[in-house]
C-alpha cells in the first residue's frame, strides 16, 4: 500500500539528490542506479475504452498532457473495450491501458470474461486521472416508482417489482459489475428480475434513455460524472427520481469493486433535493509488463506538470489533483511512476 504524505516536503528539482532509494523492477536500488530520464518524446499507445463519452475524455486528457510536456511525442489513445485493453496489456501488445478500479480486480480474480487469473503484478498503477469521478446512478420513471411504492433499491428487491431495467451491454464491465454487486447484497442475481415478471434490457445509456422516453423502460442502472448532461436532458422531458441506495448497500458495492463511497449532492438535478449516497469509481492509467520505467515516469510527470490545464479541459476532470495521482487503489504502483511521485514528495 502506498503511504501518502500529508504535505509536500520535497521538490522535484532536488528529488533525485534527496531520495536515497527508489523501487525499480529489480527491487531497491540507490538513486545513482536509477535509469536516467531525458526529455525525449514518448512513443506509446494507451489501450482504451470506447471512442466517445466521458471515459474517453480521461484518456485523451492524458495524451494531451504528455504531448505538452514532451513535444514531438507519438502517443495514441486507442479506443476499444476494457477487457480487450487488459488482455493487450497482459500479452505485452500494449504497454499502457485506461481502466477503472473494476476491471483489474476482475482480471486478478479470473472473473468472466477473463479466462484465468492474472499473475500478481501483471497490472500496475501509473496514475489516477479521475479520482472518484464516476458515480453509480440508479434512476427511474417517477410514476413507476409511485405505482409500486418504491423509494429504495431494497424496495425493488423485496417487493419483487416486475421492472424493465437497463443493465447496459455485456461488454461494459463497469456497469455489469455494479449491477451484479447491487443484487448480491440481497443474495440475488439480476436474472431473478425475469422470474418476477420483469425484463433485463442490455442497452447502453443513450439507447436506454430513448426507451424510457417512449415508455418502454422503467429503471436504468448506469454511471457517469455528476451532473450527467444526459440525465439532465431526460429529466427535462419527463419526471425522474433516483432510487435510493442505503449506506450499507453502497459500502458493500464499494468493497466488492475496489471503489469508494461517494455522494450525489442535493441540487445536482432538479429532482434531487437531498444528498444521495452512491459508489464512486476512479479511472486510471495502468501499466503491463511492456511498460518501461522511463515511460511510466514520464506519464506521471506529464500529468503532474499539466494538472491545471488537464482540469480545465472538461468539467468531468474537476476532481483530479496532483495529490491524487498516486492513489491507484489496490494496485501496486509501477516503479517508474512511483519514483516520480517520491521525487515530488507525494508519497514516501
């Protein structure tokens, strides 16, 4: 576990001289033995999520930070899917990937769609570019909830409400794992909904909103930065309400997925007049066996130096900070990134 410093006690310009030791791939070595880092361009590909949406903003923001710090860099954010990105990472086909806190945990456990457990240390953390920015959201047609006397997720389960619920596409591991964890708290699976006369709708959020507008969907389980423009827009044409998640349920899901406990503030949406507990996830740049010490160091340094510009590029990035960069949850920091964070005094 990385130990964070409460205050920065070292400066980057003097870091190499003041730090006696640094962890590298080969273990503890003296500062003099560390690889020398120059200002040459970074030429790497980051395996990513889809090409659009809020998640892509994080990946493109990192690419921009590297290009600004190391001019001439040929760094690419490659759209794809989270499982495929980690498989590319494991095989060495890509050195870096964009992942939430959810997917590496699944890979280490060997949960589907991963065919086997990843060996320890296969996936290492480089930087947290969006700490706690992606909120779990469960919302529904207000008239549907009123009809069934529902205010909480517990009500949906205990009353066996025959809901038509969007659970996102199978390839969206983030969404599907949150759905699984929500139901597991009550000893249920999402398939139980069908036994109650309900329907599981495997559609992405945008398509789910269209279905809800047309009266063909009742509940949506998804995620996004708060406030979500899509939810604001949907709430402007129909009456919506959030399905409340208890503190205990939120803690269970957070523990299951390596996420954190967060909240949706009152006033985030016109129909939210009180703070709501939720699960908050981070998206990180992670490294595989092909990632070099130098490139991991440079990615970390780029984000550190370009943080203000990065934060200003999109409202979804406002929670990012220099202090949170080394916070890669349960993952081990890559030696190159760890060395940089030590130099600037973010960690011991």
